[in-house]
C-alpha cells in the first residue's frame, strides 16, 4: 500500500492544521465532528486534538498528542502504530486560510449529509427488520401464545410417539410383527 502524506486529502490537511494553525483551529474546530472522518485512526486523532484544545485552550504539539495516545488503554498496538505514523506525517505547510476554511466548511457539510443519509438507511433497515418480525409474530399476537403453540406441538409429538410405541408393542404381543 502506498503511504499517503498527511496533506494528500482534505481530512489529513485539516488534522495537520489543527496542530499548527491557531486561527484555523479556533474558527473550524467547533464545526468539525469526529464522525465526519471516515478513517477510525483519523477519528481517534481528532478526538485527542479536540480534548487537548478544550482542556488547555492551546494547540497541541505532536509530542503531547503522542503521549495522550500512548496512555489510552483502548488502542491496539497496530492502531497505536498507525496513529503515530499519522501524527508524524503532520507538517506545518502554509495553506491559504480562507481556502482552508472554505474547503473545511464544504467537507463538513458533505460529511454531515453523508452521515445523515447513512443514518436514514440504518433507520429504514431497522424498520424493515421490525416489520418482518411483527409480521412473523402477528399470527401469535403475544410471545406467550408462541410459547403455548410450541408446548402444544411438543405434547402432540410426544403423544404421537407414545401412541406409535404402544402400537408397536401391541403388535409384538400379538405376534403381528
């Protein structure tokens, strides 16, 4: 797999500038959400940057974020390795602030719409699943009726089995078998 530098995508450009561009961070951070990032490592990195800025009212350094990431117990070694590479790829490339804010705003809107569509699909899928379950259970009206039917079928099966065994025993005693 080809290693992307941190500035190849708008997401990584945003993350890079959250380290180095205070004007951008102050203006854009309130509008960016972790779930806008499609990559889980980028989500994790953004969350750590956001927590740092909220707690200390200052930009984080790469070292402080690496320390915070290293202290997390919910990350695997592979995730931590990938996050370290992501942080190491952050650079202080000068980007026009107006362009960056415009691009970030457009990206946030696109991702918000994308996430809303996915949520809608998920809701519809859950409705379909609930509808199928409801149609299946409509015959039984309540779970107790379903349990009663299962018990009744079991009793009928055992009764028929006992009747068959009784018939076989009668035939044996009459020497019909």
